[in-house]
C-alpha cells in the first residue's frame, strides 16, 4: 500500500514539474518557428507571383506568334518558338505548383509519352 502511494506521489510530483516545462517549451518552439513560417509563406507568395508575371509575356508572345503564323503558313521558326513558349509555360506552371505543395496534396497529371517525345524532338533538332 505504501509502495503504491509512493509511486503515486512520485508521478504526481513529476507531472506537476513537467507540465509547466512542457507548456513553456511549446510556447518557445512556436515563437522560434514563427519567423521561419513567415519566410516560407513569403517565399511561396514570391514564387506564385513570379510565375504569373512570367506567364504574361509568354501568353502575349504566343498570341502574336499565332497571328503571325496565320499570315505566314508553314514557317518552322514560328512553330519552334511556340514549342519553346509552351515548354517555358509548363516549367512555370510546375514551379508554381511546387511552391504550393506544402499547403496540401495536389493531383498533377502529365503524359510522360508526350513529354519524352517533345524532348526527343528538341534534341533531334539540335
């Protein structure tokens, strides 16, 4: 009976001392991590904004090339430039998606065969 009481008091005293330490530690850890979280959020916002800023001139250039290709049929340089713009646009989209992965899982679908055939075509041209 005394042994049980001794164990109970031992655990109670340990709990009483450990609880404030755990609360203080938790508070300190949150305080330490706050600026890190802020930096990560700012970095994600920058990548997201930069992605949109980069996509705007690509969209304009692609639109201009589409208009130009209607007046000059079969121009291979226009086609190659459009492929390069599409590739850059895909890279930017991937960058923006990667910056938001921490916010939760996303379903990203891609056709590996198309990606590989595009890359092979680019390598064969060089």
